[in-house]
């Protein structure tokens, strides 16, 4: 989209604007340049994945634009980078008509299906060999966009294919969708484009972790998360979801009279190129043009092998006749175009029988129903039990014991029940009865207004105590190795361990008499327990298992204090002034530190020697790597990857996920691959060995 010369010019404009912003000298005359520069950097970041400035620099430019526009509202343009941010809530999404119906695709599942389809295509076109364009079948929510006179004027959901919902306000939140694009240069007055909105796997995983910490059922898969996000009433919330979009189809074009229409619109691959050059993320790199169906089959098989390595979900490939003239000749049915077909990858679904439902008590007392199903093999794993999350999910899916159920397991997503097949019921199925009393301590269950989970509110409930212990020692919390769930249960049953401080008073003599505990494993356990006394404060906070406090919130809290006891002093308002802490989370933290039993427990814990102070903050080492970005690649020999990453964060550095000019340090372990190669080509990235990294950290501490 940008030539080398163009990039240099925009970079030098960026520098001079940053200089001016630093001196607070930008003014209304800088508006066009500020917008142009910000759009350029958004494109580098969201489309190219190769930013040229830091987030901080971007924010400075953005804030400057915002300020000038606030002073001179009449100069605000519809495609200004500030105009993505929605105002207020959407009451309803108006129904709109698609310019061209959004058809489905015909599906194929094996090579024979593809060979058949190719034969029909050859018959319809009269050719002996056809050129195809193959691209991934993105597993998200489909959208249609309209640009008129270069401006985004409408974004809609697919709906029933003929009519969809106008979700323009939410579409504007997606940073990889440009608010304006220079279609007029290609002779286009109006264009309708189709594509797919996605949430990448990493973002989805983090989002679900937060939902679990908030006691909400996780969303089933990234597809549901994407389509749900598109229909949210608050555009600001949409912006936070980290949505991405691939645009893969031009469905309608109105030409500018008297102007020549671009040749790129002669083929499908050309149209992808046109979209890419106009600033969209289209699957240019992800697609391939081949001749003949055998090459198609080979490419589809190769791509399927990479499925799990992609950052987003795909559920197959789409094969399209590349030449638009041929596409027109082949036409369409009422359901799908004849010039395209989807090749679906092997299903990650299976059917099974729901045998029983068990009710488990979590560490904050939430009761989770878990379905026990007949073993079913899906995507390389045998699934025998599936969480049903809460009572509402059971009702919503109309589940009964004895039902035949459809189970899905996508990538690293936890397995879930898609639906029951009510049509196969015999009349012998039994309803699932939710207990009224805790299955472990028998105390009465409660369900607070507005919440979906029933809870056992007895803090001494044995199930909760054990779950709290398991959480405390777990890998992401205090990371006490060699402890494990089974040992905790065993120690608890034998009364060798009753509460968290007890972990630091274990009677190793007694443990050594138990079966399976040799001197070696005892020594290891002792050492792990001892080491954990110096674990970082954010991990300790997370390990305490405060309701709604996940890893991210624990980090926020740890970064704001010098000692764990500081949390006892915060008011709800003070807690709410911290990043991303709302009233629910603040209330829970406050309540935790006002509970006498908990304070007593914490005093005992501190007395065992567990470090409560934020060492790094206290001795002011925290910010020595401020503003520096790090990435680790290959196998580290001396450090655990997660520990090394934590060291960076403790010193105020930032971790990034990819090699780009935004990366300052690439730390290279053994067998480093493509990241190292890429970094070598960017001369601003410094490459460190593991030893050099350790040296650097110890110099900075
Ligand atoms: S082309 C007229 N290309 O799959 C043909 N569709 O199962 C328009 N999809 O509704 C569709 N990736 O939402 C096309 N590369 C791709 C796609 C794709 C995903 C979706 C699309 C469509 C559905 C049909």
C-alpha cells in the first residue's frame, strides 16, 4: 500500500509531529497530517503486524489529535482516527437489506467431492483445466461493508442472508477495518465487501480466563465470542474485545462514470490485492492460485496440518474459480454460488450419551455441574466429562440424563456440549435435579440476585478448603512443584494439612512414612515449599483466591502496593480507581480483607516466612527496563520461560508476541527458529543469549 519513499516521508512527518507534540506546539493546521500519520501507523500495527512506533508515541499523537478536535469540533471528519470510539449505547440495530444476497457455500468433505465439483465446473465453463484461488475458511462471524465515495457508510451482519442488522457503530471499533479507503482511484464509486470478524485464540483464551475469574461461564468458542461481540450494545465494550477482520469477497461495485475500472477486478485474486492495497486485511498471503483440482487437494491437505499453529480458528478451505467472467458464466443456485466450494476439515465434534451429572464445589463455593458422558474421541483426545457451568446452561440446552448429546472440542478450547438431540429421546430420560444443599458440607445453597451460580457460603466447607489449597500451590499461583492435587487431597484427609499456612509447617517425618514418598521426593517438596516463600507478590495475591481476582487483577494490585498489608487499608473507591477494577471486584477485595478469619490466616502465613513485601518495588528496581520490549524464543536452559518473562515485567519491561521493529530485545535459547531469522533482518532488534539476559537482569537489580 505504501511505497518505500512514501514510508520514509510518513516516518519523517511522524518524527516532526512527535517533536511538536512534545513541545505542545501542534495546532489546527496539523490536523490533516496528524490523521494521515495515525492512519499509517494503525495500518502498520493492525494489518501489517509490523509497527514502526511505540504504543506510547502513538498515544501521544492520538491525544494531541483528540485535543485539537475538541477545541475545533467543526473540523472533525467522519474518518478521523478518533471517530471510532462510540458514544452512548445502541438501543437497537436497524434491519437493512444487503445489496446482493449473502449466500452460503456448498460443502465438501473429501477428495471425491472436490473432484466431482471440478468436473461440473469444467462442464459449465467448457474448459479442460480451471484456475482456482484457495483461501482459509475463517471461523468467525460474517459481515458486509459498504464504502461510498471512499467512506465506510454501513457495516451489517449476515442475518438471514437477505437482510441483516446494521452494526456500523460496532464495526467502526475494529481497528483493522479502515474508516475510509481510496477506492475512487480504482474507478469505484460504491463497493460492497464481505468478510469475517474473528477473535484470535490468544485473546479468546485470556477473555475466558477473566470470565472464569468473574464466575461467569466461559464462551464456547471464538466464533461465538466474535458474533456476540458484534451485537453488544456498548461500542466501547466492543473496542475492548480485540476483534480482527479478514475481508475476502467483493460482492458489488458501482463504477465512477467515465473513469476506468481497475483491471484487478477481473479476478478473485486481483480483488484480494485491491482490498489489500486499499488498506484492508485480505487473505493475500493466506491464499494461493493453482491450476487443476489435484493441486487444490494437495494444498488443502497441507494447510490442514497448519491449522493448530494459526493464531485464529479456521474450519476448512474455500476454493473459488479465479476468473470473474467464468464465475458469472457458472452462476448460482438460491443457496450458493456454483463457482465456489468449502472444503471442511475433519470435525471436532462427536456424539455421546449423557450418563450422569456430578456437582463440584469450587474454591469460592460455586457449584459447577459436570456432565459424565460415554467416552468419545474428538480431535485426538478422549472426552469423558464436560463442564455444564451452571443451572442456566442446563435449562438453555434442555439437557436430560440419558440424552444423546453433540460434543465439540475446538483446538485448545475446553470441550462443551453443543446441544442435546431431543428427537432421539425414548421417554426414559431423567431430568437433571440441581441440589438445594452443598454436596460436600450439606449446608443450604444460595444464589444471589443477578448471578447464575449457586453457592455454598460455608467458608469451612471441606471442598472449598481443599480447592483453595490446590489453587494456592498451582502452577500459575505459588507454583509449588511436586505437590499436586492428589497429594493435597491425601494430606488433607490424613489431617497433615488443614489450611494455607499449614503448607509451611508440614510434618515431613510423617510424610516420609507414607507410601510413595522416598527421601528424594521429600527433599524436592521441601525445597519447592521453601522457594515459594519468596514468590512474587502478584502470584501471592492471585494464590489467595480472592473472588473475581484473576492473574491480571492480581498484577494490577501488586503494582500499586509495597506490601500485602497495604490492601487492608484501601477503600472500595480507592480500589475502583485502579485500572480495570469495577465495583464487583473492588467489593470482593474489600470484603476479603475485612474478614477476621482471613486476617488471622494471613498473619499466620506471614509468620511462616512467606514474603509479603513487594521486594522489587520496595528497592526501586521496578522500572529499570521501562519502555523496553522483550521476546523469548527457543528453549532456555537455566531459566523457566515464565520466570524469565516475569523478570522482565518486574523490571517494568514489556513482553511482545512477535518480531517487529517495535521489539528491543530478542532472547534466544536453543533451537531458535524463524523468529531469530526475522530479527536478524531488523537492525534495531538486539539479540541476547540466555546468559546475556541473566547478566542484564542482575546488572539492573
Ligand atoms: S466466500 C458468495 N470465503 O463461510 C460466497 N466465505 O459457510 C461468499 N467464510 O457465509 C462467501 N471464510 O461467512 C467465503 N474465505 C472465505 C470464507 C467464507 C469463511 C464463511 C462465510 C460464509 C460461510 C459459508
